[in-house]
């Protein structure tokens, strides 16, 4: 199936697991008819994922797993849908839209199909991919070349649009409402331990919890870095820092430094951070350019910047639009300020985890 070959090309190239020849990889890509099912650049079909920035959106481990066992990790948008007609015909594809009365799918021929549910005998969803395993279908050289080609499709940092902007006043959550940050269902919806697992923070690291609030992530970070590490709990409200101090005391954590910054400067020491973590904070910055410039200065040369933000791409999310951020918006605003988006992790129910690295100074 063309979809399988296209997905293979995109996924393996994104993984970046071996050096290859991008020119030769393009020839393999075209020979397999990949554009019939996937977008690469500004052309292609829509049955499979867009490969243009797949190297950002998928980790090497998950990409290789998708090739060996395509059913292991399936993006929600690409779960197989089977529409069974009253005559018993089965039409397979991916879902485009669905309500109580109708179903629209894109079939395996990349054709949009629409059905009234009253005209269907059954609608099934199978947690399996339309892509079969291609582990033994391409040579290692072909895989390496495809890797090089699809990595070459990754776009450069978008240009910032317009003049540097101020977002205007942002309503602060007062300390009296800090219970919102520690609400009982937050562990389930935001999965803080999984977020920190994904960041792979080593013991002894120096990290900053930016816009720490009452310290929901602060004490977890302090436990991760251990007594030889350090956490800077940064806020622009002294009352929030007071709440953090009160929370840390019974936990016996002494490796946290409380830092009172302002809307333009987090007031962190230069060149000290292995990681700066911003959880539902970046979109609230009133002076994002100034803050990100200061945070970049606080990072070590190999330091990382991690943002957790509600997905703007999710149209059914109940979160207000001004509290959401899309991947494209993040790249457009942050990459021109001296960062590069390296990973986008989508395991959280409603949020992205965006991981940036610091670009070398020109």
C-alpha cells in the first residue's frame, strides 16, 4: 500500500537514526509514490500525516516503533474506521468528521466519503494502523537515505510577523485562588510525573520553574534533581513564593531558591540552567520577547526550554482560545529569539509538551 511506504519514508527519516544521502532518499520517496498519501512541502495527499515537520513531532523511538509495529502507537486522527453498509460492504479509512447522524471518512484511495448513519449497518473503530509493518521491506541503505531526505524537508525557523509586540496586561491568578493550581483532578489531566519523566532530568541538574504559582511542579522538580541539584522557583508575585516556601518546609526540601522577577526579567543567573520549565505560562507573558531573551541568557549552551501549553489545534477543548498555543505559533514566536524546536510530545490529554534547545549565538 502506498500509504505504508510513505509513512515508512517519513517516519524513518524523522527518526534520524542513521546517516544517508538525501538526494538518493528523494528518489526512493518518489519511486514509492509517497505523495499520493502524504504532504511533503506544499504538495501531496491527505490520507497520512504531513511529513514536512515530522522530525519535530515524533521522537526517533516512536517512529522506529511505528515502522516495526505500526499498531503500537497510533495518532488519534489515524485510527482505522470501518463503515459497514446495509449490503455488507466495508469501507476502510480515517475519520474526517462525525455527528449523531452522519459520518465522513477518507477512504484508502484518499477519497472523501460521506454516509448517513441510518444507511450503515455498523461503524467500527479498530486500534490499528492502515500501515503494515515494513521492517523487512526496505534495505538499511534505503532507510538511511529516506531518513536524510525527510529530515531535509524540515522547515527553517519561521520569520516573526510584524513588530515586537506587547500582549498588554495579563490577569494574574491571585494567591487567594492558588487552589486552582492544586485542584484534585490536575494530576489526572496534566500528568506531572509523566511530563518530568519525558524531560529526563538528571540528578544534580539546575532547573527553573518559571511562573511556578504555589509550587505544583517545584517540589517535584526538587525531588528529581536531588540534593546536589537546584531548583529556581520563579514568580512575579511574592505571595506565590510565600506559598511555595510553606509547602517545601514539611517536605524537607532545601534545594529550592525562591526568585521574585518581573514581567520583563525572570532575574535568573546567567548561563546556569540545564532546563527552564514553563507550564501554562508562556501565553500569559505580557513581554514575551524580553522574557524569552532573558531566559535564553540564563540557559547553559546545551540548555533546554520546555513549554506545556493547551493545544490550540484542538477545536473541542473547553479551554478559552487566549489560553491556548499552537505549534506553529510557538515556532513563529520563539525560534527567532534564539531557540530551535526539537520535540513536540502529545501524550497529554489536552496539552502539548514543546521542547526547545538554545541556538548558538551568531
